[in-house]
């Protein structure tokens, strides 16, 4: 039995778990393991365990030094260990490097995408029993700590900067234009499954940009393992199979997508795709 088979089985086992029970770091690390066959994962789990211990020690030291137990103090403990001690930072210079979304590479190189760094932060904070959430914020993944009525949003990609409404509005306007505004649903918490999907989508989109369609399809297959009920992956699979000349398989995926879609716009998109694929198949 191949190592890849075992990893796929591990990912499928995570796919059977509820959103609340799916392990965030373990799922992201298993996906990275597929790109690094034969690599031992024990050192990466040990590294995570060590960071959890160091954050606990740093937080205790801050409290012993008369710091108040606030959300900001908890963020300070996280920043001290992950950024100041361990050197984790956002890779702004080479943002589109695929290694920025590979958790093994992120740990080895101490740099990555916003969502990759957030996975480490969330895992460490959860180990302390702190209330922390990744948010449904578009374009740039950010994190929120809730404590004693406080809700503080911060950015692990930019040295754990605490973000206020002006900062958040600037991010949106920079991406969507001067007329763009914040919406309440941008601050909805997202599940571990949604976070890992967002991580993998970075890889998928970059592979598609490079026209590496077989690799992008493989990425989608991996995503289906831990997110078997994410029906929108069927649309990705359909389009990619069509690009690879697998038109009959693409039609089947598009039909499945149409059957699972509940949103009228999704159904309309599926119908258009089906019509295009069927016309192509009949020629």
C-alpha cells in the first residue's frame, strides 16, 4: 500500500468529521505531505507542540509582569513566539510562490500566505484554550480573538498588526475600488474545513494560471477528500476535465454539480456549462 494511499485515507477520515471536529493543522499538514513523499511528519508536530508550550510560558510571564489578561496580551504572546522568536512572516516579495500554501514549506522557510500563517496561529491559540476564529474576510485572511467581551482582529501576515475599521476598509478598497465598503458577513467565523479549502484554493488558482490543469485537478481531488460535501468542487472538476480533453467525465461532473446546487445562479451556470460541454461532445 503506497504512502499516498495512506495520506488520502487520512484526509478522507477528516472528511467524515464534523466541521467542529476536523483538525485544522493535521489536515493542512497531510495535504502538504502529499507533495513531500517519504518525509517524516514527527518533527512538524514536535515544532507545533513546542510553539504551544512557548506561548503558554510567554503568556504566563506577561501576566506575572502585571500585564492584564486581555485579548491584546494574548496576541502579544503569540507574536513574541511565532514572529519574534520563530521568525514567521508573510512572504510579500514572492506572494504567489506555491510554497507559501504548503504547510511543510511554510514551517521550513518560516514564511507563507495569510491563511497559512493563520493556521499556525489558530492551532497554537486553541492549545491555550483561547477563543480564536479565522474570519470570512475577502482577499486577505485575518484572525479574531474574543476575550471577556473584547473582539480584537489582527493580521499574522503583517507582524500580528491589530486591525481597526479603518485598516479593514483600506484592505477592501484597495482590492475592490474606492466605493467598496465593509459588510457584516465579512466578520463571520469560518470552520477549519473552510480555512483549509481557502488554503488549497490558493494552490489551485495558481496552477490554473500556469495552465497546469492536471496538477490543478489533482488539487481538487485532494480537496474532495476532506470536504466531500463541498459541491462547488464539482464545477472546478468539470472545467478542468474539459480542459484536459476528458469531455464525457466533465459532463458527468457538471450534471452532478447541477443536481447538488441550490442557488439559482449556480444552477444557471451549471446549465450553461452543460450545454457547452454537450455541444462539444456531440461534434
